[in-house]
């Protein structure tokens, strides 16, 4: 009687534990759903859990691949959970006092080797397809050269008059209404909508990484090396990214802002930019100007 009672409460505890776990999984899925709903496009949003919204074909593929992996992971977790519960309930010392001495089962061993291999192959195929999509560049309509510096980005438009400019973060005190803190910049990159933009990425000093979540772009900026990637923005708007390689003390303060506009707006921006940045052939090095103290003679003058 006492043993039966103890066993029953044990099963009850296990059931309670399983229910708690299932509740947690359900809660997590609800949270993920809410997170997805909260996920902004072009910039992060409060309580966001999922990836940022997609605004390019590559990011759309990343979204589907991410969801595909989530389905596989949930299935694997549930299978392992069920197996654990079966083992705990059926094969505990009280339910099964005389254990079997089985040590091998060829069928099960083949299954638990082959099934994980098949799962990995099923993951590898879309994964490689996605890698090729990201790094095998389609014919580009426009090239933008991106150079990472400590701690800002500079951009060149070789196809549109070869003007170049630096892009600095807007300080919190100078933010205009609607500009996100730590993401807004003084000179945005402007590109036309629905055009294939090739980006050539390098760095002038240390390793940086050019990353723009909504376009599915993340590529290292290495001194002495030219990396390439691409995006095709499908919606007009402003999209923000950040340097994604620890590059020094102001790593967190070198955001990327890309404004996607219509083709006509892009053409007029190019004309404006040619005038505005004409004087900036080679971006001036960002050296602090030290004012000489009053009364100090500077012999070099
Ligand atoms: Cu950096």
C-alpha cells in the first residue's frame, strides 16, 4: 500500500514536471510569436525576440531557413522529452525491479546513427544554398565601396562620379525627431529600390564587420582585403545596422544607415551628393585639432 502510494506520487510528480515543461515550451512559442510580431524592419524594437523583418531576398531566405531549423529543433526536443518520460515511468526501480541485461540492438543502433545523419543532410542542403545566394553575386546595377575606420564608415560611389563621404553617428543630444539613438548617422548611404547593389567592403585600420540585419548582410571588413556581398532592397525606407566586429573603444558607436529611395530620388540625390562631397576626394584623417595654448610659440609656422 505504502509502496503503491509512493509510486503514484512519483508518477504524479513526473506528470507535473512534464506539464510544467510543456507549459514552458508553449509559453516560449507564444513569446516567439509575439517577438516576431514585435520585430521591427530596419531597426530593432522593444521586446523583439525574432530576427528583424526582411527587406531583401537573402533575408527572406534566412527567415525561412531559421523557421525550418526551429521546427527540427522542436521536434528533436519533444522526441527526447517523450523518451525520457517513458524511461522514467516504465523503467524506474519500482516499476521494473528486475532490469533486462540487453546490451545491443542492431536495428536501434543503425536507426540512431542514420537518422541524425539524415537530419544533418537535410539541414546542410538549404544551408549551402543560402551561402551561395549570399556570396555568389548576381549582376550588379550599382557598386558601393565601404571602408571601416576606427570608428566610422566611409562610402564611395565609383559608378556615379566617384564621390566619397564619411558617415558619423549622430550624438544623442543632436538627435532629430524620429532618429533612433546610436543608429542615426549624419550622412546616410542612399540606394535605389529593387536594384542589385554590390558592396565591396574593406577596412583602413583594424577588422570591422559591415552588418545590416534586414538585408541579411554581414561581412568582415579586413585591412588589405576586399570582400564582396550584395543586397536588393525590396521596400523604400531607412535601414540600420552596426559594426559587428569588436574593433576598439567606439565599436558600439559606428552605425550604418541605408536609405532606400525610388530611382528618380536616387538620381537627384546623386547630383546633390556630387556637389556636396566634391571637395572630399580623399576623406581627411580624423585627427583631433589641438589648439595651441595662448602665448605658446609654434616654431614650425
Ligand atoms: Cu568596427
